[in-house]
C-alpha cells in the first residue's frame, strides 16, 4: 500500500511540474497562436534568477534569514522572465502573429541565443541552489515519506492555476485577452488596445515559465539546457489537454504525470516515457483537438 501511495504522489508531483511548465505555454501557444520554442529558455531564466537571488542572500543573511530568499526568488523569477518576454514580444514576436511556422523557426533561433548567453554568463557547468532548512526533509505519513520540496511545488502549481483562472475569467483584463484572441478586429473596433494585450499576455506566459524554472532549482541542478528537458512534455501537455484550454492543461499534466509514473513503476524510466507517448498518440487519434476541445474562432481558422 505504501508503494502505491508513493507512486501516486510521484505522479502528482511530476504533474505539478509539468503544469507549471505548460500553463504559460497554454497562453502563448494555445491562446495567442505562437509556437514559442524558447519557452523552455524562460524556465532557464527563472532558474538562474533564483540562483542569483540565493547567492545575494548567502552574502547578506544567515540562519533563518536565509530562508527568506525563497519568496523573493519566486517573485524575482516571475518578474525577470516576464520583463524579458515583454522585450522579446516587442522586438520579435509582434511580427509573427498569424505566421505559425515562422514563429516556430524564429523562437527556436531565440532559444539557441539564450542558451549561449547563459553559458557565457554563468558557465557551461551545472550549478545548484541550496534549499533552506524548512524545505528539507519529508512529511511522514505512516511508512511513506513525502519530500517537502515536492509538496511546495504542488502548492505553487495550485496557486498558479487559481491565479490564471481569476485573471482570465474574473477580470476585465482577462475578458480583453479572450476577446483579442477570438476576434482581433472586432476587439480593436470596440476600443481594446490589442498591441498592449499581446505584449502583456506574452509576458505573463513567460513569467509563468520563469516561476516553473524557480521551482526546478529545488529538485536538481540547473544549466543552460534546463528548458530542453521539459519543453517537449510541456507541448504534449497542452496538446493532450486541448490547445487553448487552461483547464485542459491541468488534466493533460495529470494524464502525463500520473501515467508516466505508473508506466515507469511497471517497467523502467525509458520505457515508461515511450509508453506514455504511445498513449498520447492513441488519444489524439480519437480526440485530435485534445481532451477539452476549445471552440475559438482564431483556433478554428
């Protein structure tokens, strides 16, 4: 029984990481129609931002004060990634709306530039981030030990999805975003500043990627290729859940995370990943638009 509980928790933990990686992509790809191959590099930017914040706190704080770097790193990772995303949107992405194939090639080039820039600034070797004391150890439930770091990532994923829901469906700004994505010309004629909506929406998606990168520093080393390890699964999460559906991304992350964990338990790590991709291919044969099909004029066009 303990083994089953641990495997379920591992699957949920992987799902929370995939959700954080995919939710920003669901906005830039699903709602904006931009295939952002540099999305993983914004995760890398968030991770390196957390590393820099940690190094600053190492120099000015110790003991319990050092643990305060975590909330600062979370906010800084989001802000820095969002700011760089806004710059990228103003300089490059704004010229690629409606040109899906071109956006794929251009953002792939941007990803290579960002990776090389990270190597030049931080070096080619991977670096680690020290986890504060209150995030070390595990929560014991019977004979099962659940790592605190994974629990924190799960909590942040839940907070992120709630925040996205509130923004998209309970605010005027979210209504403007959905209006622009569904019918840009009509929204513009009604007084919506479509250029501002484009920029802020893309920046918000990049900021969420930076947040995901920050959480990844708690479970392993980070390097310039960090984003490449998650970008494929992030795209699969969005496509599996339904392009343009925020809630679909939640179910897509759960489907891939829990499914892959179960397959890895029954076979091994490599075969588990192969089997979950086979399941995704079969799913898309019957549900080509994902589990939650979104009826959106821009997507249908």
